[in-house]
C-alpha cells in the first residue's frame, strides 16, 4: 500500500474520510493471489535497507557521521527502532497465518485450479512458459504453507527459518504493543535469515510479475543499502548479504528443484550470505 499525499488536505478531509469509510472492494480469488504476492515483492525491496539500518544503528556508535552530536544520537536511536519495527512487521504481514485478507496463510491454501489461473496470468505477463510459472507458484505456495503458521507452532518447527520467524512474530505481536516484558532474544542472524529469505521470495515473484525490472534488482538494492549504512555507521558490520550470490539464479534454482530449494531457504541460506 502506498501513501498518497492529498493535494489539499484541509479541503478534502471529508471526502477522504468518506472514501475510506466505505466497505473495501471485494477481490476475486485471482486478484487476491496476485496482489498478495505483489505486496510481498514490494516488502522484499526494502529488506536489505531495513536490515543494514538495524545492524548499523544497533552498534556502539554514538550518533552518525552524517548528523553530529545530540541530533545524531536522536537519529541513530530512531533508525534502530524503525528499522527493527519494519523488519518484524513485514515478517508478520508476509507470514500471517490468517486465511482472511492478503496473507501468507491465504496463499498457502489456494487451490490447484487458482494456481493454474495465476500461472496463465504470469506466463502472459512475462512471456514465459506456463509450466515454469506454475512450478514457481507451487513452490511459493509450499513455502508460505510451511512458514505462515501461528508463532507458537513455528517455534516448534523443524527448520531454523521457521523458528526464527516464530520469534520475530512474537516480538511483532507483543513487544511493539508493550503487552509483554519478555526478552525475545532476537539475534542479528535471525533478522539476516528472514531478510535474505524474503529477498529470494521477492525475486521469484519479480521474474514473472515484474519482468521489466532488472534481474540484478535485488543485488543492486543490497549493494546500495550496504554502502549507505556504512557511510552512516562506518564502524558497523556492513558485509553485503548478497555480495557473492546471484539472487536471480539462486531463486530460479529454488523453484526448479523444490525439495532442495526449500532446504536451502529454511536452513542453508545464512551460510550463503556469509552472516552465519
């Protein structure tokens, strides 16, 4: 969802309130499927920037070189808070277990018939073989079905990514709302694994739903985000997660061999990023 600034907020307040007070448009199952994955792709494009901002601001620097003295300290703490909140809330949204709305729980339960319909849409959009589009969608459905569960169930999951998403969802659900004083002990590796997984998923979606975007899009975003974070926080660890990885190739290999792809994303990905 994008933020649209009204040209004349004072004059249009009533109109905007009335518009948003109306019942939401009812989407067809295909539209829900398409728009859910587009939302995940959008969130994935911010994953690297959020992660590096969190890592940099979580260090021991007092302020930033770009903003000196007390204003820099204020901005430093703001970045740490907002970057962490962005990652945890994106995790909860992408892997929400509810089957209502645009959630991973919904997509994990879509029917074979709907996937065929979605695959035809993707194939036409990307000028790709329908069989490839369907294979990618089946892999994504399997992945969201595995990862879009209640946080307590995820903590009992057999893979590291399931457990990490469970921890992150606990934080998003409770700590941000000040409903718990529990220490969730979320490690930077938990965030790195989640962010990298979101990027791989985002690239699978990009290849079919936004084929005009460069196949190096996520590598470029990752490199730019790491560079920016290093300029703000020179003493922080700014090792690019994707510096030695061809994200487009890796994403394609995942859906072409679903069993290997699932194990790679849920278990092996941290080692590939160099953050393990």
